[in-house]
C-alpha cells in the first residue's frame, strides 16, 4: 500500500496500549485486557446504519467499509484490541466457490461440495495476494486509522470449520453431510483440509505483512466432532497452521505475533490445544476457568469465556459474573472475552458494562497483590 510512492507499512503509528499483546505472551500487565468476538456487529445501531441496503460480501471487499466497521466499537468502548471486520468464508470464495449472505438464513453456498469429484471445481493454485488483497488493504488502512490506540487482530476460519460450510452449503445443526465425508471419504477429506490449510497459511502471513498484530484461528465447529475425529481431522491442521505461519513470519523478517486458537465446544481437546503451538487458547463458556488453568498447566495464556447471554443480565449482575470469572482465571496470561460472539439483540450499554467491569475488577485484583 503506497501513498505517493511511500510504503505506508513502514510508518504505522506507535502502539499506545499493548496490554492485550503482553497478556497474550503471559507478561506483566496493569489491567486485564478485554475485547469481544463480533464486537463490530449488528448490536450497534451505527453498524446497522452503515450496512443498510448493502450486500454483505460487497462490504467485506471494501477496505474503507471494513475499516469503518472495525473502528465503530472503539469509539464507544475502551476495548484493548480491535479485530478486523471480515468473514471466514472469504477463503472458500478465494478458492472458487460462490457464497451469498441471505437475509434471515445466513451464509449460503448455491453449489456446495457433494461428492469427492466436486473438489475438481476448486482452484488448485490460489493467488492469495491477489484474491484476498481487499482484506490486506483493509488491515493496512485500519492500522493507520486506529492511530496506535490498540492492537489489530487478523483472523481466519480453520480448515474443518470451512470444510463443513463448503459441504453443508451453510450453517448446520448436525454437520451430518460434512461428517459423512470424514467417515466415508477420509482421503478426500484430508485432501480438502490440506488445500484449505495451505491457503490459510498464506492468508494469515499476508495479514501480518499488511499490519495485523495478532491472529485468531476460529475452529467454530469443533463441537460436532468426537475426540477421535478431532485428533485426525482438526488438530493436525491447527498445529500445521500455527507452525507454518510462525516459520514464514520468521523467514520474512517480520516480528512474531501472538496466535490464538479458538475451538468452540472443544473442551475434550483442551490439553491438546494447549500444546498445539499457539500462545493463547480461547475458551467458550462450557469450561470452568480454574479447571482450564489446571488442564492447560500454565503452557498458554487463556481467553474467554463469559456466556454471551450473561449480557442480558442487569449491569450489577454482569459485574458480579465478571468478578467471579476474573478470580477464576487469575490475572496472569489472561484476556477477558465472551465465550462466543455478541448477538444482534444485545444492548450496547451492557457491552460497555462488561468492559468496565473487567477493567475495574482487574485493577482491584492486581492492586491486591
């Protein structure tokens, strides 16, 4: 990205609040950092106004629009990190699949993968720098517009989660079509997962080159797998991504960035996830904070894990829930977050109460030491 021939990447504003990055690395902090998955979203009236009448993926392809939507929650709340506005399904799009966002239904693939021969429809070589250039431009633009206020997180969907969407044709309660592939066509499944992994590695590297200061890998569909299938069809690819991205960052002469793995409903794989090469393991609300600390053995920082529905409570109750959560996790190597994304009908004031409670209670806990 250049401006009159000047490489803007070399001139990012200095970071003023690095609390999130320090917590991710398990370093000392003055307060527990907090951000929310889907913090740029439909719960904000300004988001709905910006998005009105516009095609979702058209918005994703506009760096200006993505930048604006990423910055909106930061104008309202003192979050300690921002996550670039985009979607995990831009990866299948880059591989040649059509995805539409249908009102009331969500993401839809008009022609999902049905049988192994359908893999021939996918591009064998994806030019990630060209196909996903709009995401990289959005990241670089946002890094400048954020003015060093907080770090910017880049992200991707994990191979199994994307494979499930590509076969199911959209969201699913059972993921039975995708799981049918795992049991019936294991070889084709690994072929698809490997293709996805290779694109994802280049995609994440591109995000770091564009200015992302941390990365999160969303394995949103872990819950429909059992431990055996997880170890065969999810975990090896998560490990590969973590290792390869770090190696490529090093080869490129870039600074290492913390990586977060979030495997929703994957409580059975917590020990494996803590040894998968990521600095941070994100947790949903089905895991007890103290238990998570014991099971991960101090190997990683933890992120999460308040039930998003707790934001429907009164502000006083939200404060109590946050206090208990922070006491459970402790203050070292911890990033406060919800156990999943914000829902569209949530009151922005309650999101503000959540952020305020994290900062207030964490200051008290840290000053107690």
